C-alpha cells in the first residue's frame, strides 16, 4: 500500500513537473509572440520623393508607425480628398512645400486611436482634422503631435468633415473679409463648380447674398447649371456669355457685384473686373488658367477697383488657433442646418491612387476624388 502511495506521489510530482514545463514553454512562446508584435507597425501611405507629375512621382509605400510619446496622438485616417493645392504641392509650384520625401495630402479627417500621457485636448474616438497644411493625410494611420490636430464634431457627414478645412474656410473668409456685404448684394465668381465655388454658393445663400456664377462651356452644361442652382446659385452663365454686350442689360435687373472671386486668372479674371461695381474688390485665390491677372488701367482709375489675394494658410498664420476653431464650428453649424454640403465625391481606396490623381487633373471633373482608408 505504501509503495502504491509512493508511486502515486511520484507520478503526481512528475505530472506537476511536466505541467510546469509546458507552462514555461507556453510563456516562452507567448514571449516570442509579444516580441514579434512589439516590432514597429507599418502602414500604407502615398509618398513622393521628388517634385514632378503626380502619377510619376507618387508611390504607395509602407511606412513605419512611430511610437506614441507624451504629446503624441495616434490617428486612423478615415477620408482625405485630392485638392488642386495637393497637386500643385507635388508638382513643386505651391507656396508651401514640405521637406522631401513627403506624404501627400493637406486635408482630411481621422479618428483618434490612442493619446500620449501629456495630451489633454483629445481622447480616443475623437474626430480630428489638420490644424495646418502639409500634414500628409494620404495614409492609413499616423502619429501626430497634438498641436498639429484640431477636434471636429463627429455628428456631421464624413465627407463634410474630410473637406471642411480648406474650401469652405476659404469661401467663408472671402465673403466676410473684403467687402461689407448685406443681404441682397451680389457676388460674382468664376470656377463656380470648384470646391470653393460650391461653398461660396451655399454660404452666400445662407447669408442672403445673390451669386452670379461663371463656368466654362462644357458638355452637359444644363446638368451642371441645375446642380449649382440646387445648391442656391441664383445665376449660372458661361464665360462666353459674360463677354457679350447683352450683359449690360443683365445688370439692369441684377445689382452690380461689389465682390468678385477669381480662381482662374487670364481673360476670365478681366471679365470679372469689367462687371464689378465702382469701388469693388476682386479677390484672387487661384490661377487655374496659369495666366496673369490683367487689369485695364481705365478700370483702376475710373472705377477705383481693388485687387486682393487670399490664401487660407496665410490667414491661419495671421490668426489664432481659437479663431480657426470658431470658423470651423461656424461652418459645422451651417452643415447641421443643411445649408452647407460637401462637394460631390468619389471614394477611392489608396491602392487606386494613380487613377484618382489622373482624374483630379482632368477638365470638367464632376466629383472630387477622396481617399478612404
């Protein structure tokens, strides 16, 4: 009996020993697994190492995801559009050029995944947009400093949040900062189908302003006209119509605009000037025609017209972050009230970037290309 108990005890000790060895093995295996998972994560991003044609220099690469430090914020990008400024930056002819190699994209919205111990203004789950241009939003994930980001409400549509920080801000500031406009006043603009142009139409309508919207003649012009009028455009005319003598009769019924918004340059901008009211202002914020703005001397002398420029990045430099936040939340209120919608967007996965870039550079593009991650 004692022998049986001794053997039983020995078998028990052996079973315990084998169990301990198995447990140690599992711990070693788990440790190895943990070590592998602790290696730096790699995330997809659209990167360019040289300036040039976007489809030639932009590449889809896997970048190392940095560790989250004290003031860092780990962000998963949700959506990021392609804007003309993004194309110009890649080409190397924009007013702000990042150090190369750089990730493309100046605008977009992401969701906070994790924050560092020193972060006080953001928490996991928050939606964020870039506080300034050059952040590099065409990527799946990134770790940014808290000061590079700004929280936005998550109760607005995703595409509105992704396209909030550039075009609507530009439209609002140009309408507010150059002329003291009152309800019933007119504003004339070219490139009316652009992201800024569509925002101008909607914000002006919300302010009770009348818009004269100039577009290039194109196939399906009536379809475009209907779409802009659905946004709140009062008048949609082509550049050819704007040059006709009959426009004098048009302005017998419509107040001459005191504000013109120019994104084209060349002859198109000269025509805007011709129809401005005496003392009016033309604000240039783009140069799609790649031609200089030509102002006849007679218009400057006899009508005392003013020529100004606007760049949203400069506005941010000249104003505080709190003022930018106030602007963003003003626009969010318009979005909630249904008075400001995102431009028509086509969602594109990152891997289809070549087609998206090519499409963005074509004339008469009906929808903005927007990367979804």
